[in-house]
C-alpha cells in the first residue's frame, strides 16, 4: 500500500490532476486514465494510464 504522503503529491502526468486511490489503482478524474501500482510503486506513465483508461472517459 502506498502512503498518504505520497498520494498527496502524485498527479496525472497527462493532465496534472491529482490522482486518487481506488481499488488499488490510481485514478485521474481529470482524464479518466488509471495508473497501476507495482510492488508498492505507482507507475505514473501516460502509456500505462492509457491502457487502463476508463472506457467511458472522453478525449
Ligand atoms: Zn489525467
């Protein structure tokens, strides 16, 4: 699990919106991208976010 302190500084690399932890994914409500956490390390890469992007997100 990742710390609240870390969460507080994490932003979506695509749109700079703060991400929130949901179901062990970091979700950007700005653009709908979702970022995985691997071995406790958030993977904040746009291409990863694209892969897990919410299907109902536009743009
Ligand atoms: Zn975003």
